[in-house]
C-alpha cells in the first residue's frame, strides 16, 4: 500500500505556494504581465492597524471560523501577489487549527499548530484512520484492505495486524511518513513557518468565485514543479481556501479555520502493531 503520489505532490504544492516569500524575487512592481510577476520589494510585516486583519474580524472570539462569518470585503485583491500570499499566511497562522481535505473526500484531516492531527487518509483505493500526537502516529487501514491481494505479504508476515493500528513515527516508517504528509504541511503553515528554499515567480489573476466565496488566485511558477495556485478569500480574513497544482489536477481544500480541535485518545497498546514490523512496501503491495 505505497504512498499516494498525488497526495504528496499536492502537499509539496502547499509548501511552494505558502512558503518562501523571501525566495520569490525582489525589486519593485507587482501586477502580473501574463508571463509572471514583476518582482516586488518585500514590505515589513503588517500589524493589525494596517489592514492585515479586516476591522469586522478583529473582535471575533478565538476559534470562530471567519470564513463562514463576516463577508466584509478586505481589499486584499488590490495588493501585490507577494503581499496577498503573505497576508494569507498570517491569517492562517493566527487561526491555530485548520481542516485540510481533497474534493473526492478521500483525505480529510484536522490539524493544529503543534502538528497533532486526525482524520482520513487514502492510499490508492483504500482509506485509513490516522491519529498523530507529537511524533507518534497511529494508522488503521479499513477492513477491505486486508482482503486485497496486495495485503497478503503483510498478513503472512504479521497476521495480527488485521484490525489493528500501525504505530510508530514517520522517521522509522515510510508508510507513516506518507500518511502524515497533511499533518506536517498543516503544522508548518499554522506555525507561521513560511520560509522556503526555492525561488518561484508569483502572479495574481482576476477575482473569481469558489463555492460561493470570492477569491483572488495567486499563481506560483516554479521551473521544477510547474504552476501551483492558491485561491485567497477577498471577504473576511484572507484565508487560503483552495490550493491547486498544474491545471487543477491536484487540489487541497482548507476550511474550519480556528475551530477547536482535540486529537482522539491514543489507541490502547493491545490495538496496535509496530509499523516497522508490518512494512507495507513488500512485493506486490504497491
């Protein structure tokens, strides 16, 4: 049950789009000329008084999802592409929690700033329940997976794994590493860690609508990864609502910003199996 490449690629897209503002060029300008953004001089981090947070949202209690609340125009679409991404990253970091999902429902995770998360992760055609607390991860494949021929090598090696959680850390298990990609990306974004190493060209598009919400798209063009797009809300707080890779083939949806989240209790030891003992990358399991 090898890691799903689409999910990993989409997660890396998030790192390109929300990461590395300082690596997106320098200079002056900002509007897209259709071939990329003319480099923009990075400004000082805005405070609450210069419009970083719309007035209608400043007094909202912690944990309230502004994406479902105020629809007061923020004017973020008038900023340069770099500043739009910067404001969006700041809004996301201030939320503390976020829900990350894919349109097909195969992946649906809630993540907090500490990197704790839980939800559904899909590899190939099978879904698994995932819990991450600190560096500990638990992954329980759905029952149907164990009836697949691909699972036979695993069951032959560790028959006790059926119906149990695979337990361990992402450092020791590739399976858990792939499964926890959403958790790691969410933690990075929510922590305010927007540093990146790759240079990308940013450009913004015209305001459009995504599921009833007005958004401004910002494109990130990388020589290595092609074009990724972040769609930022132009009403209420400038949260990133949707992330896409080239031609929209891979998508991550973000929602439930600031909604209280507590990871489930750790599964009892009797319900777990060491993930390194039930390696899922055996012959015929890809």
